[in-house]
C-alpha cells in the first residue's frame, strides 16, 4: 500500500467541501434508500448531469456516500413495512420485518445500522489494502489482456444477472451492439447514425442510463400501484428511545461476530467480481449464514443473524465493487457503471491508468466509503424518525416528480431535447425487458464496455497483425483465458441445472 | 393523438425522434403482433377479462390505453369495445401472454436486423465488429424467442396465470401503464413546440390521472408544487437553459 497516495487522498477528503458532499450524499442516500423505486444507481444517474461540474473527487465522494447511505436506508422500509427500499434489502426484510411484527422494529433497525457500519468499514479497509497491488497488476495489462478481462467481466456479469443466462446474454450483446452507434473508434466514420446528428457521438450514455434505471422503475411503480388506502402505521420515537434501541442493536450485532465476519467476507469477494453488485451477494450471504448457523430454524422468524448477514454483506460489497471499477474500468455494480460514466464525462479514460493519474481522488473515494459508514451510526440514529416518515411518501407524487427530474437531467447533459427522447425510449425498452424477466444491467454494461472492448480488440488485432495467435501470446493472457473458460463451463453447467430444476418443477405442477 | 391506436403513436414518435428507430419499430411491432394474436383469440380473451388474468391483459390494452389518453379515463374495457376499432384477420390462435413474452427477443431481432442491413456502408474492421455482434444477437435472440414462447405456452397450458412474463400484473395495471406510455410520448412530442416545463405539466397531470387521482383541486395543487419546485431547482438554482416553446415559456 502506497501511503503517500493514501494520505493525499485523505487530504482531499478532509477538505470542508468534500466533507459537505459526503454528509449531503449520505443523507440523500438515506432518503433514496428508504424510497422504494429510487435506488442508488437511479439517483447517481439522475445527479450525474449536475455533478459534472464538480471536481472529480467531489463527484466520486458524493456517489459513494449515496451508495453507503442507501444501503442502510433500504433496510428501514424493509424492516418497517416489508418493502425493501433497495434490491439488496429484500433479504433484510425476511427477518427484519418479523421484528416489527413483534413490536421491536427499533431493535432491528439498530442491528441493521451497526451491521451496515461495520460492513462498510471492513469492506473499505480491505479495498484500501488491495487496490494498490491489484492496480499494479492491471497496469501490466496490454490491449489483448484488457480485451479478455472485459470479455470475462461481461460474460460473467451478463449471465449472473436476471433469471437465466440466455436472457442476460442477449441483453448484454444488444448493449454492445447499440454501443457501436456513432463515429468508429479508429477512423471516425459514421456507423448506424441514420443521418441523425445527435447520434454521431454515440447513444448518449446518461440519458440511456436514466431511462433504463429510473424511468422504467417509475413505470413499474405505476403498474404495481394498488388503488385504495395503503396507509401504513409507522411509529416514531423520541431521540432518547432511539438511542437506547441503537445501543441495544449495536450490542446485539457485536454478539454475532462470526456472522458479521462471514457476511463481510462474502460481500468483499462477490463485490470484487465485476457486475455482481450487492443484491446477489446478500442472498448468498444469507443462505450461507443460515447453513452455518446453530439455529437455522430461527431464520425467517426474526433472528439477528439474518439481518446481519444481509446488511453487513451489502455494505462490505460497496467498497469492493470499486476495485474492478477503478483498476480495470469494468463496473463492479450498476452504481459503479454510473461512476465510470462520470469519469468519462470528466475526460478521464477509465482503466488501469486511473489509479496512476487520479490516484488521490480514487483513494479519497474509498476513504469516503469508510468515513460514510462510520457516520451511519450518529446520522442514522439522528435521522431515524424522519426516515420512517419518508416511507409514507405516496408513489403517485413521487413518480411525476422523479420523472421530471429524469428528463431535466437527460436534457442537461448537453442541452439537447433529443436526449429526453433517448431517456423515454430507453425507459420503455427497460420496461418491456423487465416485465418479461430480462435484466437491464447487462445492457448498461454493454453500453459502457462496448467502446472499450472494441478499441482494445481492434488495437490488439493491429498489434498482432491480425493473427489470432497473438491473443494467446503471453502468460497473463493465458491465465485470463483459463479463467474465462472456467467461468463459461461453470455458467453452462449452472444453467443446465436450473433448467432441469425448472422442468421438474413444471412437471410437478 | 391523431390516431386511437398505440402502434401509430409509436410510429409517430419514431418519425419525430428517429434516435431509437430500431427500438421503436420493435415496440410497435410487438404491440401490433400482440393485438393481432389477441383478436384472433378473442373468445378466450373475452372469457379471461373478468378474471383479470394475464391472457386477457394485452388485448384490451392496446385500444383502451389510447382511449383513456383521449378521454382521460382508464376504466375497464368490455371485450366488445376492445375489438370494435380493429379489423385484423385471424391467422392463428395464440394468447396475449404468448406474444408479450416474445417482445424482448423480437426487439433484439429488429434492432440487430436494422443494424445488419445498414452495415454495408461501413468499411474495414469497424464493420466486422458490429456484424459479428449483430449475428450473435440474432442467434441468442432466436434461442430466447423459442424458449420464451415455449415457457409461455407451457404456463398457458397449465392455466398457471402469470407464468414467467407480465410479472403477474393485473389488467388494470397494464391499462394504466399503456395510458401513461401514451402520455409520455405525447409529452415528448410536445417538448419542442410547447417548451420543456409546459410539456412537463402535461406529463405530471397525466401521471396523476393514471394514479387515479381525480380531484381537480388535488391535481392542480400537486402539479403546481411538483413543476414549480422543479422549475426553481433546475432553472433558478442550477441554471439549466431550457429552450422556450412558442409561448415563450421554458
């Protein structure tokens, strides 16, 4: 670990302005975490057009603080009303909501808060240590290695998203194909622009992202809307009662050291794999905790271990998702795809060089994850009651307000009404995909990674004089190909198995 | 809306905003096929409407969404009114769920097809790359198309209701969705002539109506609050220069 660069990152973070963004981001994260339908990636994508003007470290700090805050915020409605505010919190609801039914909601929130704080800190520290060595390894990669890494990340991520490999793969390939719109990477000749001037720079990424994430989410909220009173009683407590519950929750969390540690390990490892993000990780962590628990029968009936397994894992994955993002330019999660987009917009080419050219900013972002996670404790206690109130915002007002912000944001990227259309069209595309069980994140990955993949492919083809053998010409690249082969074999077997399971289920039905 | 049919609304948008031509065509085609198949299975659909099961969803939807955009009411259609406006020759029977589940794969097919057809103008390896991708999309898309249809058909046979697609949405939900999509496209078309915020007023009112907010007072207050606050934030605070429409309003 290079201490110089870490300390200059710390300097950047300890600027008053950076701290302000961190606290603002954390509180915003709480709010969007609580609101179902508004997720981290949505919000980050929404804010991005307005964050371009900020210094690199401020926009990075803002996004990761939102990430950290939302991860805990999502647990609150999951526990209080059994509606996960974030995808990863769905697992928290399994046990957390049982607490509310027993009248111990504050205790469950206390446990979740402590677990999230520990997870965030542990994940951040691990990344702090790993980022340097992994970054150096990534620096030794040439065009062909990068191409294989992108291929690997892309295939793994696309296939793990959604309910089946074939669906994720199709959407991902579609993303790669759509990414070819615009001027070609080497000659700049127009491709698939259909004479539309606005398409020359490619499909504008942020409006597409806003459409796929936020607009489609709002449309789904509309579809899921239940008519009639959905009033939920959310009790608010005094600060003193809140503090007492927080203390009890923290102690309860610390009693289950093994579960916390396990969840952290799962979170970090899965977070490191590009594209997995936090939602799948918490499911895996929960089932692992259940299997290894002495009292597995208590899971689903309101056990602290269940809440901890989900929340600690969620939060420790945040830091880890930054590793592939910053070292390879491959997004570790949907939110990290937004981080990559913001780097692009600020004229920073994502990839191994980022750590060299903007090392201080990168480390500032990682330290921000740690600091934000620590701040979850005081701020989370202070804001617990207001957060519970936010769960009452009815979606009928939320949807038009968020959509308006979406369209304003889409416009603001380059002051183009055309981009508002892009956002709406990608919103509809996302809706059609999601209603049919197709994931949208591979599409985003394809759009982000497409230009990078093509550039590295074409460059290595040129370097190797169009000889396929060049792609197998170094030890590193051979290792990467081996990894790729292992991943493909695993995925094929996995999909076979789930297919068999599916058929069996259908037969029994 | 010049025409009561949703596919036309899509087509109009495609002409105006040719950015996502391929996606548009796909969407329009998807709707058309579902409408067709539905009319074909009219009898079955009629029986299903009252159950609110997915098989009936799609077919009432196409026309009803448009009517509600015109009249502002998203009520439940009777099977008769649903078919009134459309003359489609029945080719072969197939429930709505079946065609809806095929939409993503068909979309991918159309996009890849349009790209492949247009790849002739590009030269060098910059053409090979998208061609390879396009073919790959076609192959994976074909696999998906077949498997999605098989899964949907099996779910249909088992009378399992929501199966894999449509995510268990009720007929009402689908109607609301279609109505709001029409509102969105209308707002999109109004952006340039009307200006950004006036178009957003249309969008907000449309959204509130789709959420079954009926009181004019509530609609007016909520719209004023949402659009007003956004105007303050984006124009006064963030200084985003929205272009004015013919009324001179931004």
